[in-house]
C-alpha cells in the first residue's frame, strides 16, 4: 500500500554541520525556524521542544508557563525563559486556532467577559499566569460566568 505524504523540509546549516529537518505541517516548520533563532537552541533541541506539540507549546509561551517548557528534555529554567520571551509575542497562536477549530480557545466568550473573569480571580488573590492558563483550557461546555468562576476556583485551589 503506497501513501503519499507531504513534508516541509528545512535545510539547517551551521559552521560545523548541515542537517535536514522534516515537518508534516508548515506551522511546525515556522515555529522550528523561530526556535533556532534563540541563542542556545539548535536543531536537535528545537525538535525536542516541538515534541511538546505545537498547540501546547504556543499556549505555554502565551501564558508564560515555564514549568511546561522546562519539562522538555534539554531545556532548563533559563532556556525556558528565553523561549517564552521570544515566542510569546509572535503571531503564532492565531494560526494554531485557525488550524484546529476544536481547540478550547474557540470558546466564543467575549473578550470583555474573559477580562472581567480574569480580573475577578486575580483580585481574589490568584496568580494571573495560573488564571490565564486555566481560562485557556476551559472545557467547551462552560460558557457562562456562573460556571466558569467556580470551575476556575476549583482548579486554582
């Protein structure tokens, strides 16, 4: 049985070596190219980072979730901070959303409502990064403030 697969190849040249890296999606290749621009991140480490998954990596960068990025083999605290700093302001998240219509970020909550929920939870003393992370990962069936706030408090405690 023959099956065709499209690969997006990146030819990575350094002063000491040349390597080819293959990706099944353009977005993976784009993120790889962003990662290898970061000081201390080579091709092999970038591939390790991508093993986390594109969506999880972008979400971790946007929410400044160091622990998730530090969990990658070969990535320490300082490198995780560099990765977050470099990726968090890149426009990669919207591409991930467009790619996967089922992602939790597709919950159609108005930005003002989300902002109000974030404000309420941070005023209650919860860490803003933790609040952001919880709100990014809400189950799709939660669309009402009366459901979201108790859910968030339960998972933040």
